[in-house]
């Protein structure tokens, strides 16, 4: 018997060559967002005395950059679109001519005649009520806290009139096209209608999609 504990070397492990691979560059605080989301660029640079080297005092050069991405949600805000419509006249014709032509630029037609609503405002209200299921009285309160005085009656009138002017013609055309088909499939959605002709408010109604 021989004591070989001090003379025997441990067995060398088998070595395998691992194929080189690349890692995806990581951005600090990255949030997965669609490519079409607006990016607000903020640059943090050193200036003046902050650029001086703490060791020798010489001005330092940029050698790297760290990108930090954070999500900012901007709440809805009111914007007054003030359109200035200019009128033009011919100076030459004003001398000795009683019929001086006057021409004005044309304004864009309103989405609802007689209303100061913009299409974006109506789309915002429709999305809140019909997609997010937010009652108009709550939307009234939300907007009021943001300094936007808009009553639920006005919002209701805008939505009703917009549906009448812009959505009902599409609905009528869809009905014509659908009735030309031999077979129709429908999704029954029940809802409660407060003011429906000859029906109580508690009556179950159907919306056919």
C-alpha cells in the first residue's frame, strides 16, 4: 500500500468550445412600447467646470452614453383652435371702381353645424363613453378637475348629433349590403335603453352586431 494523496493531481475537466453568441443590448428601465409612440428626447450633458478632469483639470471628452427610458402619460388637455380667416381686396380696383372684389379664405366646415366641437373632441368623448364605459357625468367631473367646463348635456348633444350626421349613413349602407346576403351571423348584446318608444326602461333590449 502506498500513500499517493500528495502526488496524484486532480483529473483535468473536459473542455468544450462554446459557439460565440451576442446578447441584446439592454436599455435601462426599458418598457415595451409600440414603435409609433412619441419619444421625448432629454439629454444630460456636462458643461463648463463640470467637464474639467478632477485629476488634472483638462477638459474631458465624451466616451459613452447610457439610455434610460421611462413612460410618461400626458392627461387630456383642452386646446382652443382659433382660426383666423383673412379677407382680401384689390387695391387697384378701389380707385375709381365701385365694384371692388373682396375674396375671403374658406374655413373648414364644422363637424356639427352651429357647434364649436372639433372632431378630436367628439372622438375623445365617444371613446370614453362607448369603449371605456365611462358615464358622461363622470367625464364631466374629470374634465372639470382639469379646468375644462363641459356639461354632460353638451357632451350628450354632441354625441347624438355626430351619430346622426356621420354614423347613421354608414349604418344605412351596411344594412343594405347585409340584406343582400343569403345568411347572416349575429352577436346578440343585451343592454338597457332609458327612453325607447312604447317600452319601459327596465325592458331588455338587444343590439345586433
